[in-house]
């Protein structure tokens, strides 16, 4: 089950990247829409403090330095 979810996420990520490249070369309207959603999701994932994946810049490390 976990492998299926991971493969689905991988397919969506690769498809989004393909749409970004295709839209840059003048793709169809739906391709530009998918590319815009992909780029917006990338920007949201890159924001510090909003996602659960990264550390905030103000956090101290586990050793207490």
C-alpha cells in the first residue's frame, strides 16, 4: 500500500515537471494550468515554518548548542 502511494506521488511529481517544461515551450492552456499549480505547490513546500518537513531557522539543535 505504501509503495502504491509513493509511486502515485512520484508519477504526479514527474507529470508536473513535464507540464512545467511543456508550458515553457508554449503548451496548451491546460498544461499551463497544471504547470502553475505545480510551481505554486513547490513554493508552498519551500516556505519555512509552514510544512512539517523542515526545521525553522530559529530552532536550536538537539545538543543544546
